[in-house]
């Protein structure tokens, strides 16, 4: 230590908390003008933040991972499409038959898909989130997590409060601000929430009818095609050329692709093969409606879980083909390395974010075809090793 220099004592825990609260209040002061510009009154603003004095540290701790992306698809399906959930969903289908019939007729979205999303998002309304949405969103907005996204969502939440559909105390959701039985972010609530039961409020927290109609409205807005399913579990004939992975459903049928449930494939409609566990695992033909479901949640595992749960609720069979449970999986770092290796060879032009999805799947297939490999589109450890060896 230099002579005569006195080091400042570290802040005590109480002082740190106080400093954090002051910084949080300063952030809210910067938010008020934006709220006013969107028609949110000072009274609504003050009511929303009356009990919000500091950020929620537990919310920031949850920003590190998202379950659907970190687990293998087969592990995710075990929980999402459990026997208990199937039984509960069928019971809810019977209980809410009249409402579902109207919603299905109005939207063109099958009841089983609507129920599946309701089941996965909130266990059919049993677990729609317990955290105060305003505080969670304010915490994420102040931290600038994902840029300005959560600031915009916070302002959307204030707009909901201004409209009077819910009180700040009852506006509960997940750590990321996804609300109620349907787990809508506030901006999606403003666009798609429905007052189906006619009580004057779009209540996705306590009204199953409003929740189900809101799910259907969201899927319809994303372009749900009533003429097609989300997809079909299928079997491939021996020696099928996986390079022929996209085309018309009738063409797939002509090549010997068959539905697992024994029914015929539709005679028209575009589809593509999806092998989420690689060649040898379950095989699906997915339509544009699979991408619609991904609009609700961009995880492939989520979309497949919704589709398969919908099929099971409707009486369809369980998957019979084995998953590659013992195979070495690529973690996030491995997927990033695969994306970078494919990009270096000109096959991938997306972000190296360590997430599997349609963009990476397409790049993998194009590389596999060029290299004379089985074109299953599966981002495997063996494929990464092949790319490194070919470097």
C-alpha cells in the first residue's frame, strides 16, 4: 500500500442492497416517460411498482439455461408426454368438450394440439407461474438481458394493467415473465389473448376457456394449416435414400414411407423428414404446422413433444423405435464447434449459438450429402469428428 493512502472499506451487505435498490429506482425513473408515451397513466405505473423495490436475484440466476435446449429430445419427451399427462389431458378434453368444439371450429386448430400446449406449458392450468411478472421483467430489463426485449415486455405488461384485465398482484408468471396457463409474454397477450367466456376480461390465469382460445388464436396467427397435421411418425422402407428428405406427402407415400399408426398419408401437402435421434431412431414427416408450433417455443424438442402428446391424447400409439440413449451427445460447446466447422466449409451461415434447429439441420444434411454420408440431419459427435478429420 502506498504511504498515506487509505483503502476504502468494502460495502457491507446492507449497503450493497441499498445501492442496488437506488439503482433499480433510477432505472424505473427512466422507464416512466416511455410508459407515458404508450398511454400508461402515472396511476397505473405507480400501482404496478408499489411493491417492487429491488430486482429479484433469483430471476438473474435463471438466465443461464433453458431446459428444452439442454436436454436430449428423448429425455424431454419422457416428462412432457408422461402417462399421467396423457390421462389428465384426456380427462380435460372430456370436461371442456363444448368449449373445445367451438374453439376448434373458430380457429381450425385441432383440440388435441391446443390441449397439448396447455398441458406442457402449465400442466393444464395447475402451474402457471408464481412470480410477480412486473418485478421479473423489471429485473431483466434493468440488466439488459437480451438487449431491449424485456424492457419492451415490461412496457407491454404495464399496458395490460392499464386495460384492467388483471391486477399487479395477480399478474403471476415464470422468471422470464411468461404469464398464466398459456405462458404468453405480455406482447403476445396484447396481440392474441381472447375473452372466450365473455366476462369482459382476457383471463389466461384462471379461465381455462380463455386460455385455450388464446392458444388457438396464437397458432392461427402463425399460419396453422387446418388441412394438415403437425406431422406423422413414420417408418422408412429398407434402403431409403435420406437425401430425398423434402417433398410432397404423396411422393413420400409412393416411395414406401408409411405411418406408424397404419393410416394412409394425406395425398397432398409439403413435408420433410425429421430424425431427431439420427438414423435408426424414430422418424417423422413434419409439415409446416411443426414450424408453427416452433413459433410458440423454438425448441425442436418442445415442438416434437407437443405434436406427439397431441397424437397420444387423440388415441395414437407410443413411439416404438429406440432412441440412441447410449450415444455420445454434443453439448452446447460441441454444437458451437459443429456450427463453426460447417460454416468454415460454407454449409452454415447462422449464429454459432450452440442450439440445434432447422437451420443447423439443413446445413448438416447438405454436408452429409456432399460427403457421401447418411443424410439424417443429425448433429452428432461422429459428424463433428468427421468434419475435424476432413479439415
